[in-house]
C-alpha cells in the first residue's frame, strides 16, 4: 500500500509546475499521445525511488514522505522530458 501511495504522489508531481494554467505550446509539433502516460509512469517510479533514497534522512510523518515523493516525481519527469527534448533538437540546425 505504501508503494501505491508513493507512486500516486509521484505521478501528481509530473505536471507541476504549471498544470493549472493555460497550455504552453512548444516550438515543435505535439508529442506522441503516449508521452503523457510514459511521463506519469516515470514520475511514479521517481517518487518511489526518492523516498527510498532519502528515507533515513526524513523525519517521521506523512508530510515529509509525501513532499519527497512529489518532488522526486517532478524531478524524474523533468529530467526525462529534458533529455527527450535534447534528443529531438540535436539534429536540427538553428
């Protein structure tokens, strides 16, 4: 049950910041339709891994675990999204 909770919170971190605002069109075409699902799964895994890595440093309580899973998911999703964006623009001449 703990891992399901951490995965859910990590998924919530994938669209942060800016998911409540208007959509921001990118410089290129829309991403593939499966990309939102893939980023969510990556964020879920990132949330679980972040809590696993920092478990000994976290104080007792649900707030610390939730915050760590949220930002772990946000970090993993942003890192993978940035790498994918770099890969997509590497061959393009500016």
